[in-house]
C-alpha cells in the first residue's frame, strides 16, 4: 500500500538510517494526480490548485468573530479597534484619579489598537491564554508588531489567568503600531510552546477587508485565484510541499529507496517541486518512465547518465 510505504520511508528518515533497501513493500498503486501547486506556471483555473485552509495565510484569513482551533485552544477574535488610544488614556485617568503622570500614551506617530479575545482551553491540564499564545499584528505593508506592552487597560487578557479543561476566558489584547499602518492589518496568533505542532493562524482586523478584485497578491506577485481567493504562487507552492510531507527529503535519501518506495512518493515529490529542485526528471513521467515502470530504480538510471532531458536506455 502507498500509505504503508510512505510511512516507512519517513520513519527511516527520522531515525537517520542510511538505507531502506530491505523493507518489504507491496506493489504500489497507480499514482494519483496531485492537486498541489508545483513550480510550473500558475494554474489556469481554480480547479487545478488546492485551496489552503482558512487562516493559514494572510490571503485567506479568518474573519473577526470567526471561531477557530489552535493547538489546545478554541479562539475567537473580534473586530479590531484601530485607534483605541483615547480609551486607554481615559481608563488610566479614571484608575488614578485623573493624574496624568500615570498615563502611558503611545510614541509619537503611533496608536494603540485593541482586539477582544475569547479563549477556551481544550487541553488535558491547564493553560493561560495570555502566556500560552502570542498575538502579533501584521500591518498591511507586511511589518510585524509584537512588543510586550506594559500598559494598563480594562479587561486585559493577562487578567484571565489559568484555565482548566473546558473553561473559557475573555480579555483584550493591546498592541502599539504606527498610525498609518493600523488599517488593513492582520493578527497572527501562535502557540508559544517550543514543541507545539500548531502553525500560525491569521485573523483579519476588519470584516470584509479581503473582499474585492485583487490583481496583486500580498507578496506583490500576480494573483493565482482559487475559489475566487487571491493567493501568490509561492503560497500555493509552500502548501503543496507541506501537504506532501516530503519537504525534508534530500536527493540522497530518495536515491537510497527501492524502486517501489520511490514510486510510492513520486507524485508527492512532483507536487512539492523536489525533482525540479534536484535537477532530475520525475521517473514517473520523465523520459525514463518506461524503465521505472519495469522496476529500475532511479539510482541505477542516474548512475547510467539519466537526466531530465533523455534516457540512456532508449
């Protein structure tokens, strides 16, 4: 089975074993066409690409008030107040009897922005939504603001404290950003634990801010539309490599596999652009495909002079 073969291949790589030629592998099934983007020209239609999950890229963020999961947490971020500066100052004045010496205004040219966070702990022990997660603000021009702001503000998320399984806490996250960089940004939420397997999640600061007919993706390259959402080709390439699970495989690792083991992951390698990276043709579809089908390993073909343009056995 392809799944058993692929699992065995990745397990061997993880253990650092040099060769897997002794692995017993069943005949591989016929390869299925990959839906991931490759390093070929942009897909002509959305049906030719895989749409990323919502929240994975800024191009397709969660909307304010959407609920999503991140590691041990279920989270909802509201719509961002893009200039909460006066609210912060007013709160501090009220707390300290109108004494302005206790206020902490932002630096000149900056503003405070705030977002309401609702966090439910879904883990098995306990967690603090302020300490366990970071909330960085990414401006529309791509700058990241992730400072720890020592500013007192009403219902700060740091006041929630530890939550046990199933408990929910609500609080406000505050960040200081340039006034001209506040509008059109995104929150990037990340688990702080070093061993966390959860990736970043992006949430738009305003409802509907990604609506419209964009022509340029966020990285400045032409849009590749997938279900009417504008992505950059690099985003789709990265997604294809991540979904294939072969991003860490080196050419020497691949060449150490048996012909059956190679055949089991050729489609994933093609989707991840690994053959192009290595400068060799895909044994599945290249000029030596017939020899590969007959069980000749890519290692043998390369030793015979196999390259992307011709096949020595022709």
